[in-house]
């Protein structure tokens, strides 16, 4: 019987998700990476293989805010929405990166929606 570790299982989930979704210049992929302490998001154009914009909880204006990791994740979502608006992007494809859609990952999505991005 084959056993898989938590990271191998998450990696397989990521591969399944990436096989189904891809970003373009008009509708980039909003990729989320969640570490134990921080959260990072990128707008990626998979056709050209370039990152259009990025935001993380390590940015100065977000680090200066007091609050929980979930509250800061919502601020990261709002920050990426602002950067997307500056680039003229309104629609994105959400890539949860193999994480469950709750907690900090959901907070990023909610913040991005509040900022005006459409999924």
C-alpha cells in the first residue's frame, strides 16, 4: 500500500488544478502560496510565462498593520487587486495552490473581490 506525505498529496492536487486552469494576458491566473507565517500572491500570464504583478504579507504597508494572519491576507488580496487595476486587469482565474479554500486563502479571495477583481 502506497502512503503519501502531506506535501506529496498537496503537490498532486496542485498538478490537477494546473492541468485545468491557465492564465492569459487578459485573464491572468491569481496564484496563492501560503507559508506558515506569510502569504504570497501573483498574477501570472501562462501564455508568456511572466508574472504581471505580485503582493505579499511582507510588504511594508501590510507588515505595519496590526492583526491576525487572516486579516493580513485580506489586505494582500486588496493590494493585488489595486495592482491589477493599475494594469487594466479586471478578471482573473483563481489558483488556490493546492490549499483548501478556507481561512487565509479565502481571505485573499475576499479581499481581491472587494478590490474589484472578478473570478
